[in-house]
């Protein structure tokens, strides 16, 4: 039985991590076998790489180094955790995947989305998501959410200026145009129950074919 690979994308403060947990619970209540995971991380090696990438003291990290570290973590996570789960027929809900690298390193860091795509194509081969939910919120509003949430993990990317996050947002809008067959935009600037409803509606056609 073929699994379903669902990725959750969005700028910082979009709420994608919170909604992923809610969607996970909803799908499990429907009797589906669901794996919840994240990038970078999800397994021991990738979590160690995550610590290096997001360490707030690593402000001197070169953009290409950052992109390569993300790709390395992605590769190990994919082969060790995601692909085995998909082969077992599970629904995999992953917090971030390749689109994050295209947006953050490719566009916002100025490395070029095509360049970063080539790095990641080597890492993932042909394993793209079946569906990607983009949680759409203006960057300034997302950053306001982060500032008001004392429990949220603060990392090196949170030190970036608003201009950086606006470039990330701009890149996601480009990706929505580029990949309309798999990417769905979800209005994240509304109450969580409405976001959940919109996300479930977007997922339903893909779940029906699962």
C-alpha cells in the first residue's frame, strides 16, 4: 500500500507546527496510520545537524554551508524515517521539506532557487511530497506571534530582520505558482479551528486517493 507524503510549509510564526499536531490527531481519530515528524530533525543524526544550523551563536555560518547542512539532514531523515513509513502505507506529516530550502536559502539568502533545488535533488532523488500545505500569513504578523509566544523555541533564524522574512514569503508565493498541482495555500491569519477546517478540506482529495 502506498503512503501519503504531506508537508507543512510557511514562514516563521505561521502556526504550521501547531496545526500539524491538530491534523495528526484528527487523522488518527479517523483510523489512519500517521507519522508526525519535522525538518531539520526527526531522527538522531538530523537532530544533531539541527542544533548546528539553529544555534544562535553560529551567526557567521555561510549561506551555502547552511543549505548543504539542511540537505544533509533531509537526506538522512528521508531514507531512515520517511520512506520506510511511506512503504508501510502511512500518512506522513512533515513539518518543512524542500520548499523551505528553496525559500529560505534559495531566495532569502540569495543563493538562487534553482541552485538550491539542484543540491536537494541530489539529496532526495525523486521523492517529492504528494501534497504541500502552505500556511499563508503576512511576515510581520507571523513575527508578532513569535514575539508574544514565550514558550516557542527561539533560534538563529529569529534573529533575521523583517526584510529577510518578506523574501521568504515572496519565494513561497512563487512556489505556489510553480507547483499548483501539489501546493495548496491555507489562510493562516484566522482562528485555529478555521485553519484546521481549511487544511482538512485541502487534504481530503489526496486522502480519498490514499
